[in-house]
């Protein structure tokens, strides 16, 4: 039986260089259970842009069991970061640049970093959009 | 048990995503190579688990992904 001589990077050890740093360029649309996200890239950072928080949550629910852990291991190995945005607000970060804190542990999404400010901003933006849509309907 | 010594052997033996990435890196690096994937409304039903009663999420991909390697810092 063959085995690997290279080992995956430790998720918790940011001091060691990634064993397989990759650069990714995308022009991609992903739909998970009908929730659509565009995927753009700056090379080392993948930007997932969702239209709404419910869309983002639907996509999260479409992940396989252990998906976040596998994704995080892959991102650390490749020195890549995934940034999830809703209405241009960063709501979550996974991978090399993620810094999960207390909120992530409370929500049991560690090692994914949750940006509370971004979530609140997205909620506010959605509420404002709903009010604007309602105003247009009533006018 | 023998160690895999070539990228070809390693990529055949991948069992995890990090291992796959390392195999991909070994193939691409030092050659200025790029690997491109083009998806045209590709549909994948991703199981939530391994049991018979696992639910399946519908994933659809449309667009392109280009992967190159970077220098280890």
C-alpha cells in the first residue's frame, strides 16, 4: 500500500507555509438547493456573493456532514481563503485568513469565522430593501 | 508499505481534499502550468452523509475555474 510523503497543513498551525499554495481565478455561478452565489477571485481569496441571508443559509444547509472541516483543511493546505458576502457585507470567512472567535464557537461553526457586524449589516440591508419594495408596491 | 514517490502515484492514492490539492500542486508547480475547469450547468447531487436515508442537496455549477500554483513563502 502506498502512502503520502507530504502531510496536509495543520489547521491550527499558521506559522508553517502551506504545502501546496494555489492561485485560483474564477468566473463561476454556484447554486445550492436553488440558492445562487457568484464566485469571484483575487487569486488567493475566493469571494462568494449571495443575494440574501436566506440564500446563504440554504447553501450552508446543502453542505455534506463534515463539509466545513474538509473545506478548511483544503483551504489551509492551499493557502486560500473563502469569503462569504451577503449584500456586499462579509458574513463569514473560512480558510487561511479566518480568525474564528467566541461567536463561531457558540454557533458551533468553528473553524469558520462569523462576522457579526457583517451579518447585522446584511440584515439591515435586507430590511431596508424590503421596506423599499413595500413602499414601491403601495405607491 | 512503500512511500509514493511520484506525483502520478500520489494523485492515484488521494483520499482527502488536502491530499488531492498536494497532488495537483506537484503536477502543476515548476512548469508554469495551469489547469482549467469549464462547467456548463453541471448538476451534482451531494449527499448529506453516507447512510441510506441521507438527503441530497442539488448543486449546479456554471462557469470557469483556473488553478495555478504559487511559490511557497
